[in-house]
C-alpha cells in the first residue's frame, strides 16, 4: 500500500496513536539485550520531536501569488 496525499492531514487521534506505537516500540527495544544505547536514544529523540510538533499550534497555509 502506498501513501496517498488525498487521505488528508493527520488528526490528533492519529498523532496519539503514533505516539503510543513509538512508546510501545521503545519498551520493546529497551527490553532487548541486543539493542544499543544509540538505538534507544534515537527512538527517544524521535518521540521528543514528534511531541514537540504535536504541541505546536496548527499552521495555516496562505497562498500569495507573487507574480500578479
């Protein structure tokens, strides 16, 4: 299945589901003795960045025709 842009923007519920999946994956990686600290830190950083993005106010897109 390929990603289609026509699906629309991600809703708050979608972001929360994604965060839940990443937290679950983080627990899995932390319990895996073969995983490294770098892998764990990369996942934590990704979670932090996504949480920051979720907490930002929604952006509005404006279209200005510069050439008219």
